[in-house]
């Protein structure tokens, strides 16, 4: 009998994994995703990327706000699942959900556990200056990303990586890794290894207060903040506007040589002095405008050497 699988995921990161399972002929009988939410200027309800992808392929999609109540747990159990596959779903799975499938629930996580358990592992790895990260497939437990690990794929973090480029690379790495693990679990060949007890860190959700740039910090920290928060929510600072200061997001940067009062432009090409050394801004986005290369921004409304950000 063909194994019955439920897929539980929401953002773009999860779509390649679902696509790979379907490409391999896996019987995904149901998809769970976060409910549609208001988005855009018109605040129209928008389905998650996983929801839209699954619906376009004729798969039943369920969008409960919670899985803690008995009716939702009973509906999940009624699917008679062999396995549930979870990728960035966004809801806590209580014990009755975890126990319902014959082989339990497995999760694709975007870090090398036990480092960066939690909600924002990709951003936190970049912001911490990690040299390497990866994706892992683990058996889910009630603890936060504490389960034993079936499989791992690693990647180096490049000096030009942003949260977006790293996100895309990990999603691409994770899709076949997860599908291979599903094959192994259903065939009885999979073996999970407990996580180590040392090196545990938690990737807490990004707080909006973390996004404002503090130019008194060392250039390396500012550069990691910029790249770790790009493109969303975007590290920001203020520039002069017609009606007062407006926000400018820094979306790409690189550390550079130079010294001066923190926040002061050291040349006409957006080299900004930090507490130690300097950061050159390479891509920016003024509030209400499109993102653009710093060179293009400087041709339109230049900020010149000697200007100082607050």
C-alpha cells in the first residue's frame, strides 16, 4: 500500500521540499499551512506559498489556527497517516499530533543542531558570523528542535551571503535530503542520532528593535546585521527627507578600511565609519521606493563625504 503522508509548511522555504516529494511520486494526502492573512496595500487575504502551491496541484489544504483542540487532532488522526513531514510550518505540534502517524513527524530545520534551535536559524547564523551552517532532518519531539537527527547537509557561509541567498541555498539543499530521509524511514532503513548536549543555542524570532543600525558598533557586527536581516525586515538608518527623516534599509554591505566619528560618511560612495573601521553600503532601499544599487542611489540624491547619520 502506498504510504500516506501529510505535509505541514507555510513559507517559500518549504515549497521545494513539497515539490520534491511530489516529483518522487509520494502520496501527499493533505497539506497543512498557516491561514491566509491580510497583505499588501489593499490588505487582501493572501495564501501562504505552500498553500498556493498545493492547491494548484489539487491537494487538500487545511489551515487551522491551532492544533491544540480535540476536533483538529481528531481530524488529523482520521487521515490515517504513515508520516507527517514538517518544514517551517509555524504552529506547535502537541503530543496527539506527533503520535498520530505510524512513523511520527519529521522536520527539516535550517541549522546544524543543537546550534540555533528555534524560529530564525538562518538569520541568527549569519548575524553571529558563523562560518558554516546547513539543514538537518530530525524526528520531532515535544521539545523545541530537540529530536534525534536522521540526515545532514552543510554549506559554508560566504562573505556575500544575505539571509535571502542563504535561505534559498538551504531550501535547495534540504529538499532532496528530506525526500531521501522519507524514503529511508518508510523502508525501515533510517537511523536517527541523538543531538549533542553541548553548543545549544536558540534562534529567537527577530525583534523589530534589532533592525536599527547602531554605527558605534564594530564594522564587522554592522555588516553581519545588514546581511543577516536582508531583505526582511532590513537593517535601517535614517536619511533626510522633504518632511523630515525617513528610513533607509541597507540590504547589502561589505566591511572597509577607514576611521571617523561613527555614522559619518568617509567618501562619496557610502563608506560609513563605525565604532571600529567602516562599512560600505552596496544596496539600499529608501522608504517607499524600490531597492537599488548604492551607485544608482548616489546619482539621484547623493549623500556626500562628511554627512553624518544619527
